[in-house]
């Protein structure tokens, strides 16, 4: 079956691309050609900007795909564009949404696919909700063959902490230098992290699965950790003791806004400060045998090793250092605001 990935070389999509080819999909990757990933050489590369309408129409006019997946659509207008491009030209369109779209704060800590979608704190999540609504409207009214997938904090080539790193190496560098790092709240709230290779097993099982049309799924690990346990595992992977300071979410968000990083409110209040436990019954029902098998302690060890293997990957973001230092300074000036 022919599959088209829009994106396909990112933190989540690389593992999905690799596994889909192992499972026999004839994979096409459509992106701007800015990022290369080893192991994807056998995919057919289509280099273009998705917003270049005439080029995209030319690239896809002769093709009908069994599956089209957009890993990099964030705004409703991008989804409207895709509906226009692929209506009648694919049997299944998979939209990568986000589990941050689920109700925040949650009225119940167990998350299923029927948990309401509502996030007053994060425009990223609200945009994903709007994208989902457009796609489901197109499905109900015109039969557009959509499947919605909601990842939650999935990692392999990123450092999945709440404050201090993502694509950069800043927090590991900071830990190795013996500096303090920040954990929001008292670190006891519950969170779920999923390795990309585990996510890919569930995801590829949905590709070409016609019973999944019109459905939404989250795909996560069943391992539930506190944020204290998460940071302890990161420090262990870095090979150093953890020096953590707990700071209230409110003071983190306030100081981040002062430093020009107002997105932190969405990142915490709209996502990571809320305890979640994902019920993966639905993905296991549609993809029999799906199970996440990489515990975070092992997965983050692999991730840190991946960074360490190539000096070019070791990028320090001084904005992240300034953010952490600023929050630490503010918390010490007003100890009553500490947890």
C-alpha cells in the first residue's frame, strides 16, 4: 500500500516511517528536505512546501494513496488545505493531533478518547481541537476518511522534561555541571511518557485500518510516573545526582512571562501540571497486541546516548538557562511561594 507522510523525519514520525516500511508500505515522504534521517533512504522523497499549491497538485495528481499522514499540521487552515488536496485521492487521512487537547484541568484523571476536548490555557491545543472539528465535519458531511491520533509527550530524539529542554541538550548539560534544575509543584503529580518506537507500533497498526475511519485514538505507554521520578531518571541517564528545586506552577508561569516565554503557561497549566492516566483500551482493541515495552528509565538512557554520540547534536539553549535561573532567583526572593 502506498503511504504519504507529510513531514516524516521528526521525533515521532521517523520511527513511524521506519516501521511502516518494515511492514511493507511503499512510503513517500513529502517535506522541504531540510532534515535527513538515517534508515529512511528507501522511501521516495518528494521535496516541496505544502503551501505551494501548484507544486503539490503536480506531485500528487497522478497518485492515489492508501494512507496520507500529516505530522506537521497545526492550524485549521492547514487542515482545510489538506481536505482540498486529498479528497478523493486517499483511502485514509491520519491527522496528528495532541493529547493536550483533552480537558484541562481534567475533571477525572483517567483519560479516554471520550474525555471532553477543552483547553483554556494553550492556543496550540485549541488549534488542534479546531482542526479535529473541521476534519470530523468533513467526515460526517462528505465522507472524508479521517482518523485522528493524539500523542502525548512522545520522545526519542528530544529530552522530554517540563522545563529546561526539548530538542536541545540544555538540561543534561546543566545537570552535568552540578547546577540546579526546576520541577513544577512538589513533583508528585502523575505523567506519562512514551518512546517513539512504542508509539509507532500502535500508529502503524492504524495505517490502512479501514475500521479506524471516523475514530480518534491516543497511543501512550501504560507506565505512570511522578515528575520527581521522571527527573530522577533523566539525571541517572546523565550520570549525575539530581539537584532539583520545586517551584509552584504559578511562579514558574509568572516569571516565564516576564522573560518573554509566555508559552510556559500553556505548557504547564494547559498540559504537564495536570495529572493524567491514559486508558489505552481502544488502541489495543483496534491494534491487537499493541503494548509499550520501553520503560522511561531505559528510553531516556538511549536518548542521552544518542545525543552524546554526535557533538553536533549537543546544542545549549541559553534562553532555557536564563529561564531556569530567573525562576530560581524569583523563588528564593519569595520563599512563601515555594511548594
